[in-house]
């Protein structure tokens, strides 16, 4: 099975050990789970953003007082112009 050696400073290692202990996991299990958890988090966020965009019109219709005002452009900073 592939493995990976990762170098940490003493302070970083202390923080990682504390985080693993807070989750009740061994250091090895905690470090194994981190990239998997981040992948799942990113998938969730992408889905949530898409869902929100897909339902924005429904929300705006149901809660008209919650619709944010349109974004105003600064004078002289229109589209197609360099900042």
C-alpha cells in the first residue's frame, strides 16, 4: 500500500496531534482522513452553491424583502475598461 512521509514543524505537529486527539483518532487515521474529508466538503459546497443558484428565483419570489439591491459599478469602471 502506498505511503507518504510528511514533515511538520514542532508547533505544527503539536497542533495536528491536538486536532487528532480532539476527534478521538490516532494521528495516522486523522491524517488519512483529512484529504478525504476535504474532498467531501468541496463536493458539498459545490452542490450547495448550485442548488442555491437553481432556486434563487423561487427564494426571491417567496421573500421579496430579502432580495439584495443590485450591485452598483464605480463610475469610470464599466465593462471592457481597464481598472
